C-alpha cells in the first residue's frame, strides 16, 4: 500500500481521501482554517477523521515551511509516495512539496504556467494553439490602452486567483474605470484564503462569445485523455458566474472530438502532466477558445455530477494516477444524463422568519440529490463568485434536456418557497437536442 499527502481538499474532494482509505492506503491531510469557506463543516471534519495523520498549516510561505508541517503530522518525507490537492488555492503548495521530497505530483512549472493567465496565453501562442487576444495591465490606464488595442468587448480578470473574484466584462471604457474604482470593495468581500492569491496584475482579454464547455483531462505523464465534457450553465445577467452544468454536452461526435482534442492539447502545452485537469472553453464562431485551464480536477459539484452517470469514479481515477497507474484508455462511458444547478441569491436579502426548518426536504423527492444550507432569518449575500451559493440541486434522466428542465422547475419552486430571487441562468445559444444521451 502507498502513502498519500493531501494538501487541503475541496468539499467534493473528500471523496478522494475516502477512496484512498478504502483502497487501503495511508493518508496524511494538511489543512488550514482559512479555507473553511470552501466546504461544509461536516466535510471539513470528515477529511480529518478519515486521515491517518493530520496537521494544521500556519504561515506557510515556502515549500520548506510545508515540509515542517508534514513532519509535525508525524509523516516522514521518505515514506510519501504522492502529494496532491483538490483545492485550487493549494495546488502550488502540493506541487512544490512533491518536488521537494521527490514524490509524485503535478510538475510545479506546469502549475505555475496554468495559474498565471498571462503565461498560459503566451505558452499557447508560442505553440500555435488557438487562443484569445490579450494583454497584461497593472493599472487602469494600461487596461484602457489594452482594451483599445484589442477592441471591445473585453473581460478584465486577475492574472492570478480563482473564484471569479474581481472580474469584469467591459463593453466600453466606463466599465474598466468602474472595475478599478471598485477593486478595494471587491477584494474586501472575498475571504482571506481567496484574496491572498491575487496580485496587482490584470489580464485584459477579448470576450469570447458562445456556450461554455468544460473537459476533465486525465494525464499520466505520457498520454492525455479527455474523460468527460460538460456544458456549463452561466448567469443570465453576468455570464462570468457559473451556475451548474449538464452531462453529456450533447455535441455531435466530430465536435466532441474537437473539444476533447483541444483541451488535451492545452494541457500538454502547459505541462500539466500528472493528474486530472479542469479545462474551460467557449465555442466561438472560430472554434473552441480557452477561458481557463485549472491545474486540478473540477471543484464544486461537478465531479459528483459526473459520477452519478459514469461507469468509473472520478476520484478513484485521480488517486490511482498519482500512485502510478496508467491513464484510462478511453473517455468515461455514461449511463444517462445528469444536470445540476447552484442555488444563490440574485440580490442580498434576508430569509423570511417563518420558513420551515425542513423546507428543503420535499424537493429532494423530485431530485437525484441536493443540499441547502439556509435557515429562517438568515442573511443571504448576492452571488458575486463561485462560493456565494447556499445550495445545489441535481437531476438524472436519460435525456439531458429533460434533466435540465427538472432542475429549472425545482429551482423555480424553491424560489417561490423562499420568496427571494435566485441568480437566473442564461439559456444555451445552441439548445440541448431532445433525445437520449449517447451511451445510455
């Protein structure tokens, strides 16, 4: 059996720790309370309960600091076979620790290139991989000049950082000025575990127009296999917000291969050569164009959504890759269609005091699964980023369009039950075709 070190975990990533333990492996879990906002209290407690060794990370600034935390957990570096993380904020630390102690891990250089959006775009350009026009700006004036060169509309987003924080779609110069004027407030809204990852650079990028897709690409260092693709749900009034996804993406076979090949090419170009990587692209009238390449598997509800209909477990594949197993020979086979939607408020509000404590339970009868953390009298902040949600609903069907329709109907009923406006989803530019999902 092997010894794995998890440097933090996303909420759904606790399933990877669980799989490792059920497979008989030893697990060390390094955690930090600054990331408590990324998962439920139950998931945070479960991760520590499952692990054989745990230690809290405090003031970790260099790989050597993390090595000291590892030793504080009672784990000797020489007994570690692999180091990984399923939490975006801690991927660099996991990669650096793996390299320092000679364990398997995602290459730090690949992680750094993927996380830095300007380095990522330059790498794609140098490899002649289709990409978007971009420029890096450190000030409002530089951003305005970049937008003028690229042409409006543009999107302005941090070079580093995740969660869609401090991101603005600008269709005219006034929006760029508003972006920089509101930066202090935007950053103050973010938890410290998120805002600490930003620097003062922004990327100004042409705005890609079209439906948003994602692909989970698996790599064992030799081969790159697109495991599964999804079509993403985005905000009606703010397309930067991601509000769920549907599997399968219902593209025809030729376009599906084009999507998967493009995502795999991006990972190969960036040097993401061990793990599962979440790659997001927009299908423009010029073809697929990268929006972001994440040097880790999808967070949030997506992996469990895929697992609801897939023939293999995403978390098992992830752990096995880090333990030296070969990448799967083919994409996941799907036994149906599945869709999930996030529950988030459109405006900051307060939940009514007479809401029944078990208000969410009746909705579960119409769903495959779901959760909600909202009680009578709670204040609910308007959705501004990926972590501003209070629940999730998931529907399974033989038909992806019907799975989406079920989610939409339940979400509308939840909105009426709560008496608050939920963040609305935009429709797909190319609506999902009716009919059973392939592989059913």
